C-alpha cells in the first residue's frame, strides 16, 4: 500500500540523507588524509569487530558473478570481486534526487489515535536514484519524530549505508543510527560504526568505527577510531584516538586530527613519512598544511635525520589572475655530516682526514627555488625559474638519489618577459647556470633580447629575426678554483691566482645576430616547393680586458643565403601480413647555399689563443640535420655552404585506424665545396685529425631514421649516422618499448656516439673524448596477479660500469601495495670531463627503499614511485590503471 499523505516523506529523506549519505562522502575524504590513531577502550570491541566482518559482505559480488561491464571497472586483475549496488529496473534509476518525485510504499499501515502512525512490511521510499528501505517506520505527529526499525538501508549509485535502528527528530533534523555499516563503491572502502549521530546543524558523529578497503576475509589493514566528527557545511572533520592495524596489529597511532571534508583544503598535519638510508640514518618527516587563503597555501615539513639533525622543508603556492607562483626549499642547521661506511674505512686507514670525509659537518646548509609563470591567457608572459643553495653537494646529500647519472647536475637562475602581437614576438631574458660540480660555466646571459617579426602574404613568408646577447662572467666561475680536497696537499695553491689565469683565457662581450628571410611556402596535393632567400648578420662588441693587443674588438659579418626545399608525396594501398596499409613514398631534395665570409678575426684573441665561443658547438649529425640551414648550435658563426641533401622516406599507416605503423627514412648530404668556417682555429688544428677531415669530405654520413607504433603493444624508434668510408656507425640511438594489457613492460634504449667532441670556451681546439656506448634496460614482469618484478640497468660499455642499477619486488592487491627495491647508483661529480674513467667502488651509493600503500589511505612514502616514474617508460600509465 502507498503511505498516507500525512507521513513526512521529504523531511525524513532530508534528515536521513544528511545523516547517511552526507556522512559517507566525508569518510572518503578522511581516508585520503593522514588520519591515523588508536583506542583501546572501545565499547564491546568483539561485537564491533564481528559487525565489521559481517559488513564486508554488504553488496559484495564475487568476480565470477560480475557482468563483463562490471569486470572492466574492477581496478586490478588480482581482485576477487567488487562492491556493486543491486540492480534497479524502475524509471527513476538515472534521475537525480532533486529532479525526481518522492515515491513510498508499505505492506501495512496502522493508526494509533490521532498522533501516531505505524507502517510495517517492506517500507520503501524512493527519490530518483536514492532509496531508503526498512522493516517498519513509526511517525509521531505531535513530537514530529520518526522511528525506523529493522534492516534500514540507504542507497545511491555511490554508496550504501545499513543500520539496525534509527531515531529521527524531523523538526530539528537530529538523527541517531545504531550499528551502521557502509560501503563506498568506487573506492571499495567499507566499514562499521557502533553509533552514527547527526545533529541539526549537519554535524555527523561516528563512534567506535572500523574502516578498510580489504576484501572479505582479508585483514591486511584497517582503520580504527573512537570518534569521528564531520562538519560538512564547514568543510572539516575531527578524529580522536585513531590507529592503523596491519594484520590486527596496531602500528600507527594519532590521538587527535583535524582533516578536510570534501574537496576543501584544510589547515592541519598530513601523513608522516618515515624512511632510512645509511648516509642520513633514520628519517621522519611530518608535513603541516596551512590553508592561508582560497588562492594561497603553504606546507611546512619538520624533517628529522638521525645522522644529520633537523631540517625544515617549505613550499608556498599562490595563484592570482595573471600569475602562478611557487616557492620551495629547505634548511638544515648545524649539519652532523651524515655517515658513509666507505669514508669511515678510509678514515681508519689514515687515507683521508675527517674534514675531507665530512666537509660540511657543523655547517648551516640550505636550498631554495622560486618558480613563477605570468601572463596567463594574455599576449604577454613572464617566467621566473630561480634556484640557489649553500653548496654543490646539498641536493646529493639531502635528497638521496635526486640527481642521477643520466641527468644534468645543475640549478638554473633565469627570468624572462615576452610579448606577442599579430606579427611580432619580442622578449628579454637573463640566464645563468650553476653546475653542482667542481667545474663551472664561464658565462651568463645578461641579458638576451630578441625581436622577431613574421609576415605572410598569400604563400610568401617574411621573417625578420633579431637577437642581442651580453655575455658576462658567471658569478660562480671562480668557485671552480676554490681549494678542494684534491688541492689540500699543495700549500702554494691560490684560488685567486688560478681564477685570474682562467679569466685570461676567456673572451667577454656583446653579440648581435640578424636573420632576415623571404620564402615561398607552396604546397600541392602531389608535394611541395619552398624556395627562399636570406641575409644573416653577426656583429660583436668585445671587452678588451683579456684581448691581445691589436685584436679587432668589434668584428662584424653578413652573408647572403639561398635555399630550395622540394618533395613529392606518392601513395598507394598495400596488403602486408594480412592487413591493409596506406603507404607513402616521399622523396625530398634540399639545396642550401651560404656565401663564405672570412671569420678569422674570431680566433686567436687572447694570449692563450682562445676563440670566440660563447655558446658554440657542432650539431650532432642525424636525419633532421639534412634539412637544417646551419650546422652549428649557438650564434657565434655564419655558415658557408654549397650543398644538396637527397632523402627518401616511406611510411605504412593502418587503413582501419590511421595509426602510422612504420616510417623509414634515409638521406645524405653532398658538398660542392670544403667547409671553411669552423668552431676551431684551422691554423692551430692538426690537419690529420678526424675533426678537421670531416669538413673536407664531399659527402656526409648516411642518415637513417626508423619509427613507428608497430602494433598495439610495440613502439620503436631509431636513428643513426653510418660512415661508408670507414664502414662504421658514427652514432646510433635505438629505442624499443613494449607494454601489453597485463602491463608487462620492457624498455630498451641504446645510445652510441663515436668519440664525441668536447669544446671549451677557453680551449682553441675541441678534443674528441671517449666514445659514449650505453644501454638502458628496464622492465616490469608480473609473476602472477599480485607479484611483479621491477628492475633497471643502465650500463656503460666503454668503461664497463653500471651507472644505475635497481631491482625490486611489488605486491599489489585490492587492499594494499608493497614495494621493496635495492639500488646502487653513482654519487660523483659526473659532469666533469671523462669522469667515468676513474670510478671506484666508493663512488657508488647502495641503498634499500621501502614503500607501503594502503588502498584508500595513500602511500606512506613515494620515493620509489618517483624513481620509477623517471626511469621506466609506461610506469605512470600502469600505476594509474592498477590503482
């Protein structure tokens, strides 16, 4: 029968919804925050634990009983099932509660006088996709109160709450539920509360609570608490006496915590993060989040390191209409110096002193970084990226493994402002690098100014590019000549004298580059033709403090250039391996002429014969170099060229999806004249060296290129330069990437360069160095649905060393994830020239890392996740999907 019109359906739904569904949503917010604690005085804990175990089966569906669509939503192949709301077939299932009428039903209605009405049997209240069912309901009209008894269930598409009894004050909205059980479907979080109370001001209290995301029968972890108070309207909650248990053993306790409710940010402590390393000892960081304003916040992290002392880390963020700003860093007072077993052995053997072993012991050390992007959505933009630190070893010491051998060790200090109009793009930048090594770069750009114009008239394109740079001395250049451990034995070492010697080998000054070009950019269905002419200019105003007497301190040059770039586009359908492809054949010819200008006045400028080399180097030859209008990086030379590049490429694209499965390309440059403009002084160079002879060749190496998404699982990329004269590869880069639906991942990358050239601004002759020959392999191999092996090996064949090696195990199920990784990596001044030639075991840092993630609570520490994201391609995608 339908309930009588006098029953307060909407008021009850409002009251129950606030007590039930409003309470369920903040539980997810609670578990996403660092609420951890314990209470040993729970009321009848055995009963509560049994209710929790029984509640695990609420809406639980085993994997074999799920539909295909439901199985796709299961987050992990190792999950044994899912929490699924029972299916509904009525018309309101997809309607939001606020857009739907209220419907109600009961088997029997009994009136008790004029003030009380009782309903029995299959009492059901439905409002859109939300339903409330109970065995019986009683409404007292005089007191405006309702009682619900037996099998109370509140359901919507996101959650279910079940209780044995409920008392609701319809007038005030107060409600009390006994033995409440709840499930949040998407997060798989479920739990039980001995009492759930909702007061009229929308405050919800959960008392004697147990929460987990583990499946039925799995006690891997659970969250226990004596009291959780939720204030949804004010977007915060509090928790008392909270603890995490692992296999029913309490491991972390927190007596009180204030946490955000919903998406709102809230001032309070975040998850503590413990860790351990030999160098820094036992570590514990406890972040504190400060919600300063809607557009500003800060995180302050006291960080204890047993072998170093106390460190304070900070991060401040601010967002305005035009600017996004972040400031972060850390400071440690009176560093204890850390610990190294290798250094301790050398100390015992008398090989080094304590000052050499721990040079920063007793020092105050710090690091800071400011990042700002401005002009959001405007024609103007600004960028600031400024870092500074107390010493070059700070990041290596305090952020273990943050600098790897395959990345540059430096911090940057740059600021720029740009403006873009319809035809012009202009900007000013100051830029300086500080190497975290014993060497330093000689120059900083103070400033670099560009004014670039672009006009298009039908198919004609006019470019007017102008650039000015002032190359001043890098502020850290003298740091390379400070007394270091290698010089301690020399009593005559004078850093000021050494710095002055180095400065005398450098050239300082201003440079102005222009590049004006006019191109006919014409494309057709069958191909393209792009003829063009250009004039490039180069001028200097040099600081004569280091120049030899009689040297021209304001040399200037210009050169006319011409080019024509043309190609054909041929296509056909082709069947290979039972699949139809769209194949293209693209022959291409590129002719480039640049008139020779004698630039000998740019060489032999100082008493040590130094040339101008502010930012100059030869570009690495590859397939793309076939079509460039310069063979140099930087702006310190004007090319001379009379050459033609011939190339052909072909591609195979799937007719069904359009994905390019494979692309192959090969090409070569043919030179009519010898290249007389070089990075070095030809008069001082050895005519028999390979560097000099490369400029006399009549043809280049063959440039090769291969790339493509071979199939759904495999992607390849490769490029190389093959020298037919010597029957050898001068360079080769190969990449193989495999990932399948089971997230088996294999990455293999190989880099080879035959004797790369090392060029220094203070050295008149570039020198070939040892060949780079490195293989980087990483893989993730699932052993079964829960266990996986994860490993990486970065090997240098030239010197026979492992640059970075780690291997570990991961256990992952629907309840928690554990990773244990052993790692050995380089901890040396690896930016120095040929640093790999003299490595010893003391240059490697061993370590063991541990990471635990309780599903629904997050990771205690994310060092391993960060490492994998940086070094294993495909890991981010896997981690996102195997949540």
